[in-house]
């Protein structure tokens, strides 16, 4: 338990004062998070360039590595506009509400076990070891919709309002699937604590990506929708809505929205790693030291982050009605059925590997039979759908 | 455990601090111009007409309502999942209460009833974003009434008169001509 | 596991009703609302099963003196009192469904959700009348309310109906909030949400629960109880929480009005009786709490006097029969409160008897209203002129209902009122009984305006299309009204068994 880890540790190990330790950890993890988010802005452009056979940013620093820094400086020096018609309070509040919850969720991610350097013990490599960290993450994910809807509404611009509305409807629709997928994992590993979930997977060697394939796929899809990323980026779908909910934003406030989005991506990647890939575990190796766990965790999370970029430059955007149909009529029922099956498997004490077999046996024929694009959608392609 | 919540609080404070420091630094450094045109609402160069605070599509409310129902369901299911797992695995507080099978059935009943709600909304078409109406098909607008009859109408009138005068005999000829 | 199954056996009627409502919903979805009559028949059959189960339960309970059994972790209390009201609720639900079937206007609108919502409201009633737990009580009340809101606005394209629903939602939401606030205060003061544990002394001689609070400071308790009573007062439309009643009753479809005026109101009274009984009158109650109960009794007596007077005086001026019946139902709420104000077991059983009588006569009166809405396309009393000669059976039966509503012999309403008056005098509320008697005289005027319009005018020009099924059905209710007025034993026995099961102490004068 966390308290014990700090206070009842081995007497030979030395500890830093608590406050110093906390601030140190907070600084470290914030630095990591914000650094990753900043690098993601660069990676986004670099990866897109590679996919499109271009070079990408390469002027600022070696290989363009200092580009994010230059962007940040540019944001700070930009003039800020608060439109006359906007609701001033909400307009200023929205970016903060968008950025802060996204950053806070990182606090409970267990990057690695207890850190020991020589005689010095630094506790586990996570800010807080809450035993209900899943609920904490769920609560903060739920908060993220406020920034978007408030930003869209308070701007008093038609584009912003539509973008905000679309985004909020989409986020709440997919949040259900996301939480239900997580619920299956919770049922499987029997804990609301992210550390325990990761540890359970590591000890049995059966990562949830294998024993909960349906939940894994649902989580990854919902993860894209929750962060408003392609192919679900209706909040800012440029050809229709200019910039969506942040059309009216500029300068640092605009930067905060972007910061929130990239932080949310990083958090989601970390969550997917913890829930489905066993955190910092490697297959067939039971106990790992923290300096192995941390790179493994980062590698797994990075692969998810790369997936975000890869998908963005590969898939076209959905239509809004397709998005709603997928969310409510495919993913939500599927998630509920998956919860059912998981509950039954746990109750009957069957081997968990039964679930992937079952999923393949049921879902593949089902998808082959019913998964063809319906003619109705084709006829609508050119008319477009109202949003 | 409570120390960890304090950790979160400190973390939250640091995060808020970061955000506000950025905003404040930017507010000192950025240029401030007093040009009123820039403060108009952006609408691709058009003059915006009216507020954007309008009545929007009611389906957003429907989605939000269904969401609330399911979100509450999920909130109830989290403790259920824990108790169920503990009871069947034989660890934790729920061992020996014999609540496992009962909890499983109760949970299934709960989910099925809510699933029926989803099925109801689904069947009533509230989940379909593109609505289809079973109204009359689109008819192109009728030709405008004219003061003077058009050439086409005059021809028809003449033919009708011919028909009346000549009886049945000419019809076959006319059909041939039309063909 | 066995324990849970045994518990489930005791709440079998509730479970069957819940299952029935779901089956009704699915059936309607599967048939795409094409044939709502099938759904209605299914609902009726299901209600028959529920009634059978309830009768079995009543037999078991009556054999053991109606003693309470608590199930589901103490949430649900199965006793004769609850079963009494459940039986009448099932009866009135069946009657309302028959009304819907008979109503031509409903036939057009008649889709399966109507029945689903009615059954849902029934589930709410079932749970709220059979619990001592304030939380479950609130849940049942809300389930009933939510179903009622949507039922009241069922003809959503009709302006009046939509307005009724809106008013109902706003008033209902407000009063539910007030009541919940009171409940939370009471919970904070006593540390329990179980009514049975609040007022009882634990035998140690030290005041606990409510008594301890009284000893310290009676004001918070008084505030809590008044807030909760306000919530109930809204549900049973007692002045000053009656404003919604005429508008909602008038705007809602008539079968729904019937449900609201009969089943919903009686359920509200059932909960009110249980609440007051369990808090102030139950066996072993602390003496300070009991003493405070007498003040609550006085408060209720004053409310009763105001309610019946205002209801009757307002009813005098109405031209619409539906609105008149709405005000009359407010007045009747005042009469029933009289039994509650007596604060004695006999007073409670008199109130129960009167509620049972109220089921018969009000169902009948609203059935008559529905019948003539179909014939006249109007709710005006004037439109009834001379129709008595065109639809004699229905009209004669209606006169019986009117006699009963006024409280004249030989009807069930008369005996009910007699019991209430007797218990009122017995409890020293002579002034209240006097007011009630005067009110009954006043009510004679407006009730007999209908009878006068029916029979003491020239025969009307219009013809009433004969509806033998509906007529026979109303006649059955009329026979019940008179039969139970002459042969009062069974109803009286049932209500006494019901009151006994509340465990109220005999009056210690």
C-alpha cells in the first residue's frame, strides 16, 4: 500500500522529505507529459510528412526538434481576441477546463514500481496511488466535455456552437462504450486500482488485449472519439466548421485547447497500456526493476500515440450519422454483451482464454454476414448529413 | 491513502499554476491593439446575423438523456463488478456472504432492463441521426398560371375540339403522329 | 441464495407486475404498435395474475393477523395494510385499462406505451405503499410521478394536455424536492431512514432518535416533518398544494385523470397514513414523540377543514364536469384527512374504508364522464341536458355514484362518511365534523346539478349510441357502490385488518 511504501519502508533506505518528494515527482511527471505533448505536435507534422512523402519541419533545431518551442513562443506573442458577442467569463474558463482535467488524469498512471537508486527510495513512480483510480480517471474523462461545450457555446459563433454540440454529443456517446470496456477489465482483474490491474495482468501473463479482445478494440475506437481525433474529429472538421469549437480562440487560449487535446491523447495511450497491455510488464518475465518497466511502458504508450497519427493520415472522416450509428447501435450493445460474457466467465470460473475464442467464433461470421456497407449509406454520400 | 488524495491536490495546484502562469506571461507580452473590426464574430468574412445562441436540434437532448441513463447504470455497475469478482474468486470482503450468484442474476436483470430501454429508443428511431419522413414524395412546382394560354395549351385545346367534333376515328392517326 | 429466493417469493406481485410491464413494452415494439388492443388484453391478463397473487398473500396475512414481514434487507414491508391498497390499485388499473379500451379517442391514440406507463405507475404505487424505508418510498413516489407526468401529456399534440403535463412536472418536481429535503433532514436528525426505528424508545430510558431530538430542540424536527407532509399534501392535493389539480385533471386524457384521481391519490394517502402512524402512533413510541403527534393531528385537522371547504366551494361554480370532479376530489381529500386527524386506529381504518369507497364511486363517476365525452364531444354539464332519457342505465347508475359521493344512504360513501364522522367526534374533533357535515350539504348542490341536467330537462334531440359493454361495466361498479353500502362488513373488516398490521397502539386516553 502507498502509505506503507512511504513510511514503513526498510529502515536502511533513506527517504526525501515528503513535500520535496511530491513536488519533485509532480515536476517530473508534468515535464514528461508536457514534453510528450509538445513532441506530439512535432511528430504529427513529421509523420504526416513521411506518410505523404515530404520532409516536414526541419528548420528549427536539428531535424526540427525545437519546432514545438518556437510554436510556444509564437503563441505567447500573438494578439488575443475575445469577440464582442462572447460570454467573457465562460470564454476564458473553457480553455482552462479543457486543459487541466486532461493533465490531471496522468496522476494515477502507474509508470513503474518502486524507484530505488542506491540507498535512496523514491516511492512508486506515480503521483498518487488511489485504490479507486479507475473511477478517478472516469471522472476526469467526463469533465473533458465541459471545456469543449463551453468553448463552443460561449464564443457566440455559429461554427463554434455546432462544433461544440457535435463534439459533446459524440464524446458522451463514446464515453459509455469506453467505460463499459473498462468495466469488463475491472471485472476481469477484480480491482478498481490501476496498479492492481496492471500487476494482475503481469502476474498471470494474460494481458487483457488477449483475453478481452472485444473490450480492447472498443476501447481503442472510443479512445479516438473521446480525444476528438480522426476519424472522429467533428468538433473541428475544417471543411464544414472552420475550426469548430475553437474558431474564435487565439493566442495562449488556443494553445491551451491544443495542449488539452494532446495531453488527453497521452493519457489515453497510457490508460490503454495499463488496462490492456499489462503496464510495464514484459511477457514471461515476472518481476522487473523500475528502470526496465519505465522504458517498456513508454514504448507501449508510444505505439498507441503513433497509432493516433497513423490513423489520422490513413482513414477519411466519418459522417456524423455514421458516427452516431456506430456509437449507439454497434459499440454500446457490443460492450454490454461483452460485459455479460465476462461476468458469466468470471462466475462460472472458466478459463479466460475462452473469451477470445468465443469472440472470434461469434463476431467474425457476424461481421461477414452483416458487416457490408448498406445501400442506404451509399445513396446518402453525396447529399451529406445534417449535423 | 488520504496522503495520496493530497498528492492529487498538489498536482492539481501545480497544473492550474502552470496554466495561469502561461496565460499571465502571455498577457504581458502580447500586443494589444484597439481595432474594433477584429472583435466581430468570425463568419468567413460575412457579417454575422444575430446571435449563435439559438434553439438547436432536439436530438442532442435525446442523446444526452440516454447518456445520463447509461452513465448512471455504469456508475452502479462498478461496485457490482468488484463484488462479483471478489465473491467468485474468493478474495476480499464479499467472500462467504453467498451473494455471488444472486449478484450475477441481479446484475443481468438490471442490464437487461436498461438494454430494453436502449432497444426502445432504437426501435422508435431516436438513435438514427438521418431521419426519414414518410410524407408525400417531392413534386416539381406546377407551371405558373398565364394570362394568355401557352402554345402547348392552345394545341391541346385544338386537339380536344377536334376529338369532340370528329368522334373516334382520328385517335389512331394522332397516336401515330405522336409516336 | 435460499434466503434471497424466499424474499423474492414475498414480493412476487411486484415482480410479476414489473415483468408484465416489460413484456407489454416489448410486445408493443415487436408488433410496431399496430394492434394496441392485444397489448391491453395482455395487461389485463397480467393484472389478473397479480391480483391472484395478492389475494393469496392477503389470505396468508389475514390468517396471521396481518403481521408485517420485511424482505429485501428491510427495504420492503409486506403487511395487510400495503396489500389492501395494492389490491385496490390493481383493480383501478384494470378499470382504467378498460376505460382506455372503451374510449374512442384513445383508440386512435391507443398505442402500447399507454399501458406500459400505467403499469409503471402501478409498480411505483406497489413499492411506495409497502415500505417503511423512506428511500424506497421516495423511489416509488418518483416512479409513480414520472409515469403520471408522461401520461398526463399523452395527447402531446393537444395544447391543453401538454400544458397539463408541464404544470404537473413543475409542481411535482418542486414538491418532490421539498419532500426530499425534509427526508434528508429527518435522516440527519435520527440517523436512520427506517420509519419504524425513528419514533420508538429503545427501553433504556434515554431518549433516542426522534425523541432525543425533541428533547434537545424540536424546531428542526418540526421543519422536517412539515416539509415531508408538504410533499404528501401535493400528492393527495390538499390545500395549499392543490393548485395543479384542476388544470392537470382537466388537461389529461380522461382515463389518466381517473388514474390520478383514484389510484395515485389513494396511494398518497396510504403513504401518509403509514408515515404518521409509524412516526407518532406506533406501539412503543416515546411519550414526547406521541405528545408531539397530537399537535400534528391538529395541524392535519385544520388542513382538512380548509381543504374540504375550498374544494366544495370551488366545485360549485364549475361548468365543466371534469373540472368539477377535480374540485370534488380535493374536497374528498379533506374528508379522508379527517380520519387521519383523529390519530386513532379506528380513525385510520375509517380513512381506509373511505378510500375504498372512493375507489368505487370515483371510478364510476369518471367512467360516466368518459362515456358522455364520447357521446357529447364535450365535458360541459349543460351538454348533459336531457341525456338521461337517452342513456338510462348509465345515467341511473351515475345517480347512485352521485348519491354516494354526497354521502347519502344507502351507499358505500354514506357509510364511509358515517365512520369518519363518528371517529372524528370520538377523537374530540366535533368542530371538524360539523364543518364536514356542512360541506356535505354544499356538495349536494353541485352533484345534483348533474342529476338535474340528466333527468329534469326535456329529452335531448341527440341519440346516444348504445355501448352495452361499457354500460354493463359501469353498472357493475354501481352495484358495488350500493352493495358495499348495505353490506359493510367485509370492507370494514379488511380496513381494520389493514390498520392492525400497522402496529398502532390503542388510544390511551
